[in-house]
């Protein structure tokens, strides 16, 4: 059975316009061409779709029955074309992002909400893991976009900056030798226990590398998987910690921990976008990155 979309569209327009002449005008073809399309459709289906009435061709009941189905097919095709165009403009589709904990918890929710509010046809899919895992996901093609705070040295990825934050040293508000201090040197920190993220965390790498450059190896009392748990451990007196100011904002406001400056130690850091060098991003990913970098 050889049925074409052009034939169905001709039938759809004849039923809609109730006129072969108007249908031809809507389709921008000649009236004989419309008749030829319907004649071919009629032969393919093996039923009579039109018959002459008062010297003019009219749709039969069978023609009206088929036209109703052609209308539904036409609506589906219209929706298909519309959605494909929306996809091509980055307004529809799945958006896969792998982000590190700080970005995923404090930056990404607001950025995604603003983006999806403008593009409700987008379905976000977010994974929060540490820096090394984000890069591995990008390289494996499991996600198109990686957002990290840590340094990325792997080959096969493109890396560019999109913002940043600052790390701060936090200490218990009371009951700790540093609770009443106003500042401290990097070297003096070697005497105090640290509460830390796991190896591979961008926060840990950046903060501890800065101390290591000063000849200080932070003594780690306990490793915990996220900033909230680390803040709670510092509040409980486990030790001190270096965390993003985004992660400690509430605890500082509540007074349960204190921020202690480290003399001469700059802890500003960049946020980075990681994408695969040899893999093109889908339109929705490019649209999100454009919004993120504005």
C-alpha cells in the first residue's frame, strides 16, 4: 500500500476547507493536483473517497471517515515538526548535567530553575558527584556537561570558566582553641585536626593544595561526603574545615561556627565547565551553557 503524506494532507485540507478550490489554494497546488492526490489515495485504500455531486467532486462518507483519521495524523505530524524545531532551538529535550557538590547544591538549582522556566519543554537530569567522577562521566559520554570546582588535567576534554567562589576556614564557635582567634597562619594549622571531604573532591583538592604549597599537610580527623555533614562535625568539635562560603553561609549566620582568615592565603577558585573535545553537544546543552555563561 503506497500512501503518502501529501495524499493525506490533500484529503485533510479538502475536508477542512469543504472545497477543492480552497484546499488547492491552501496547499499552493492546482485543483487538478488535489484531485490526482485523492484519486491515488482512493486506489491505494480500495474505497471510494469522492463522488460527483452537481457536477463537482465531493467527499463520500468513507472519504469523511478517512479524512478524520488523516486529521489526527496531520496533527501528530504538526506536533512532530514543532517539537523537532523546538529541539533544534534548544527549547526541548533532556538536559544531562553532572556537577560537583558545591555547584550542584548551591549554584545549579537556581540556574536550572531559571532556564527551565523559560523552556518548559526541557527535562533536566542532574547527577552530583566529585570532580574526578564528573570528568569520567563526560569522557565516557554519560553526560554532556560537567560542572566542577576542581582542577581538570585530563586530556580529551575542553574546560572553560563560568564563575567561582571562595573557600573559608571554619572553626567551632566555642570550646576549641581557635574559637576566640582572629586570624591564623597556614603553618599554625598543622597543629589542628581537620574535617574533610573525600579525595577527589574539588573543595578538598583546592584548599589542601594551597596549604601544601605552604609546607602544611592538614591532619585529617574524619572524612565526610558533603558540606552539611562537615559543618555539623565542626559544630560538634571534631576540628576545623575548609569549605565553600556558599556551604557555610547559614551556619555563619546562626553563629554555630566562625570563619577564621588565614594570613596571606588566597582561597578564591574558579568554577569550570567540562565538555568532551570530540563530541558535539545537543542544542539544549548549548542553550543551557549560553545561559549559564551570561
